């Protein structure tokens, strides 16, 4: 049996972070991509990864990619083709993993997806979680909180001195670093017996928009002001529903307990992330 790990979504934010961490720590990586000629695919090869070409909805292609490997990191998304497409991805991944007798499947979910929430992309992940738990696969589900990097979509506004967020400026928002996800997945693959059958929600830090703006002011060297806006202004129904959900549900992770149980993870604070990403 190979000691190679399969990474889905390897050219994306989560999969890329997992692949990089595994490669940095001496593991062999088989990165599943759609376009092996893309810039990000070539960067993975240069970093030491092997490529496998597969569509996340094609069972035969995934089963071939999963064959004879030590574990699979799986991430699904509704943001290109919708919720039904994400469910189709989940079904194909689980079918292929079962057929290939994958030794350990790590599924990246959302911290809030342990139950139905009414948020479309949270609930599709919950359905995939339920289906995974009904298989014979050894699995670990990682419930991710809001990724720091998501705020980079508003970089132009930040450069102009405004951090716009659809929550009150004094509301705590649990967040995390993609690099911390990479470290945690690596820890799971290094000690699969310690993590089998578990659902673990992850958060690196909890900060308010005001605290985030203060950090950005220090890192960027110009004043950044936090401003709140009504989530009803968000056109995307999924995102609008998510931010409304966050207005009433702000704590998904006991951060102190999590960090004390897994001290080997770097647990990047928002300030550390901002300094590294923007400083």
C-alpha cells in the first residue's frame, strides 16, 4: 500500500494549503486537478506533487485517483454549479472511496454543519457528513470556521481604509487560517487511529471587525475603519443566509479547549495571519 495522500481541490485555498503542508513535512502527495496545465497545477508539480486528473462528480475517475493511497482529503463546493452539484460531488467521492477501499477519508466541512441550519452550503455539507457516517469508511470530519483569507475579496476597500462586514462591528467572529487546516489534516494522516470516527470543529482565533480593523491599521500603516452593513444587501442568497445565521450564532468552537488539546498546531492568530499575508 502506498504512503501517498490524495488531495482534492488541490489548486484551491483549502486543498492547496493541505498539499503544501504535507509536502513540507516530507509526505507524498497526489493532487487531483481538472487542468494539469494550469499555473497552480504546475506549481504543485514544482513543489513535488504528482498530479491526477479527475472531475469531482465522476466516480470512475476518482476511484482511479484514490487507488493504492494512504488517505484522501476531500472538499466539496456549491459555488460553481450549485447545491445539487455539491451533493453530487459528495456522492461520487464517497462511492469512489468505498470502491477503492480508502484507508482514511478526511472531509472538510463547516463548523455549523453538525446539524441543519437553513444555510444552503452548510446544509449540503451536513447531508454529505450524514452519508459519510453511514459508510464503512474510516473518516474524520473537520468543521471549519470562517477563513481569514475570505476578507481579501474586499482588499480594494481595505486599501481605501474601510473594512466592510455584514455583522455588527463589535460581534465576535470565529475564524481560522488555511495553514492551520493544513497542519491539522497532516496531524490526522500521521495518527489516523487517534482521529477515526471523529468530528472536530476548528478555529484559530475569535475577533471582532473592530479588532480586525485595528490590526489592519497596524499592519498596513494607514487607518482602517470597520463598518457594518445589512446582510440583506448581499445578492447571493447563500451568502446572505449565512451572514444572517452568524448574527444569531457566533460560537461554534471552544477555542481554548481545542488549542489545549492540539498544542502542536500553530494556531495562527488573526494578527499573525495579517502580518504574514499583508505585511
